[in-house]
C-alpha cells in the first residue's frame, strides 16, 4: 500500500555549512498521526516546511524526495511546478504554524483571513464561507464566534490567535495536516479539546497528521508513530508504544525524563510561617471598553472581578487558568501598568517593617523606586528583547535608566547576571537572534535581575520552551529565588510546572478565582469542577493514562452546566468560601 506521504533521505543545508537536516526518512499513512519529536533546533520545522516548499530563501535542499499520494495523482513535492504547489497548499495539505502573530495579517479581521481559504480553494460565496468559518470557530473553542470573526489578531490573546490558526488550517478539511507545535500557546483545557477535535476530524475524513512537538504528553495522546530527531538526524523511530514504553536511544530517554508531570504522591505540607506579605491585591476588578464597530454600542468586558491575592516574601504564588481568564491583567494591575476599577487597590511592602505603598497612588519618586523593586519576565522572549540592541546594551539599559553605578560597574553587573542564568559573559556582544528560545528566556530573566528586584512577575516564562529547556529554566528560577530571597507572582496554564515551583496556587476562570490552596492540597483534593478539568487535561507521556476528554469538557464548559453547588449564570458567581483551613473554593453555601 502506498503511503500518503513519503520522505526519503531529505538533506537541507545553508551556504557552505554542514547540513542542518541530514538523511531524514519517514512515511505517513492516511488516517495516521505521526509525531516529529525533538528539542528546538533539531530540524523538525525545516523538515515539515520542506513538504510545502516554504523554506527560508537561503536554505538549500541538497538531496532527497518527498512523494505525496493524495486523492489526485502522485506528485514529487520537491519538483512540482509552483502553480501546482499553490493548489495543494492550504487545500490538500494545510499547516498550523507555531507563532500565530507572525502568520496572521495584522491588517485583516480573523474571519476574512480564515474564509479566504474557502474562497480560494472551494470557490465558496461570502455567506456560505462565513457560516462554515463560524462553525469552525466554535469547534476550536471561541466562546463568541461572531466577535472572533470581527476581531483583528492584535485584539486577541496568544491562545486565541492560535485557535484562529487552527481553524484556518482545518476549515477546508485537508488530506494532510502539518501541525507545528499547535498547542504550545494554549492552556491545557483548550489543548485537550483541540487535540480531541483533530482526532475527530482525522477519524471523520481519513486525514493524516504530522505533529511537530516537544511535548511527549501530547504525543502519547495523539500519535501512532514517533520519529525522534536531534541535530538534524533521526535518533529513533517506531510505534508510540515502543518508543514511549521502551525507549532505546539515550536522547529519547532524556526527553521522557524531562517531561513535567504532576507528582503521583502529595508532597509533605510545608510548615506554616507568619504572614510577611510583599504584595497585597485587594478587591481588584478591571473592565475594558471594546470597540464594537459600525453603529453598535461599545462593549464592556470585565477581565477580572473581585480578585484578592497575597504574595508572601520569599515565596511563589502561582495564578493558573486558561487563555483569557484574566491572569495577565491581574499581573499588569499588580505592577501598576493598568489601573483597577474604583474600589480595588494594590499594596506593596518593599521590606519587612517598611512603610506600605499604594501602587496606584504613588508619587513619581515612589514609582521609580517601585519599578526597581518589581520586575517582569515576559512570555515571549523573542519580542521582549530589542533585535537592534546587543545583549550588553539590553542588560545595562535598566541600570542606565535608574542611574545606577558607573559604566564599568554596569558592565560588571551585566556579566554577573548572565553568569547567574548559566550563560557565558563572552555572549554579551551578540544580538538576541544569535540565541535559542531557551537562551533568550535566560537573557530576559537576567535583564529583570540587573536592578536587584524584590518581586518578580513571571508571565508564562516556560510556555514556549522545550521540556528539557523548561526544566533548566524552572531550576534556575528556584535557585535565584532561594539565593536572592525573591518573591514570585508566577502566571501559567501548566499545572505540572506549577506543582513544582509554587507555594500557593490560585485557579482563575473567566476573570474570577474559583479555587485557591497550597499545591499539596489543590492537586490531591480538588473541589471545583474547573480545577478538576485542568488536572484531567494535563497530558502525560504514558499511553495508559490518556486525557479524560469527558471530564475536561464538563469542567471547562459553561458555568450553567456545573454541579449545582458551583453553578451560576451570567456574572452572579457565588462567594469564595473556605471549605477547610487554607482551601478556598467558589461555591454556594
């Protein structure tokens, strides 16, 4: 039987350098999911982009063959005329890209961009195309499909943009779907639903899937066949049961060992200490007025409502929830970047016994001091560092702004901080593009540390990283916290990451905290249906423990579908109640 796609001895290089993809071969059967697994820089994405011939201009295909045998006649994709390729791209073969902000036009609404696929490849009229796109938006998890249709990419969160990319790739029901890290930017509940959606579409249409990922938990829930790549070569290939159950290559074993998991046994409870609060978020509600377009009235969106959180000095408070739950808005309010609605306030205590500061009522002098003591590590290390500044300039700039030290002292401090994050001071003269994603995230952390802050707000600092790099960054953050007595407000959608680093966990859904407790209580006695859904949605690299999609859909569904104790309609959520010491749950009495 002929495979749907056959890649034979593919070799890709740049200039006179050795090949970055060397002698890669694999086959994909119709209706099968094949996972390409490996760390960043292993050649996974280049291999997949060569299927559609959308490689960088400087890339050279030095050898190999890519045979596609779909519903029409067979074609060698490396030799096909450009006109024939254009009829295949987006129709018979579709691709979900990893970085949706770079792949979506900032000048066109999401609905128009997704419907373009149907107009080009299906000659579909505007009305029918819109109907199909709205159906697809609902399938990938948009709560308001009409609003998503009218929105521009910059009006959406990273997770929402990725959902739009997935809808664009799947709306034409392709024969082969290439998914390049399709769930990296998604929260675990949406990830579980999207993986289930891809599986259902695969079963309904016979579509094949090439899944490019570093998440072995996703692989265990999706793939029948696995190809493990490292440094452009295939290290191991075989059925998912063989590769995950009995890995033969040392590199595969390393990837499996680095995969974050919620521990099976609860950690011993940490001894209680006196409350030394460095950051106190009190009754914070934040609303935004959204442009509605045309003659319609502007829409008021409440990003977070009645949020009360305390970060203890030297401890980590994790805020967990799906994209759009209000986590980042809370962080921006905490740092003074957004002003809360009347009635809310944020109090910062720079040192034990020091006078407390109301963050949103500071004088210019107090604000300057606060900005030195509270820093942020952003989710995207690509956009948080200027591509025009060398690393030395990026690390010394905060000290220059705050007029700290002489030029030589600033350079010494930059060298010290880059050593703290495990990089060589010789790298200070490079530009950010010369570093991998994990290295750039280390640089972002180093930049935040140059001012010797007391509080670090980490907004999804590991979400875009490989599992092995993620493990290194978490170890680094733990080490720095202990060495410098830092306090962390840690934002994440990954419960396995939170289980490792947090002292207290607050779970957010639709702008409100639904459950809060220490991790050893929350993960082993979850009470709220949404917390249960988050835990059930966490993928593990074990074929015997698949994601329970039914439990996920119950907890991630509308609040009107929850059990009666937790159910509510509209914005009338029940109060947050203490069901046991230190364990708060939003429920009816």
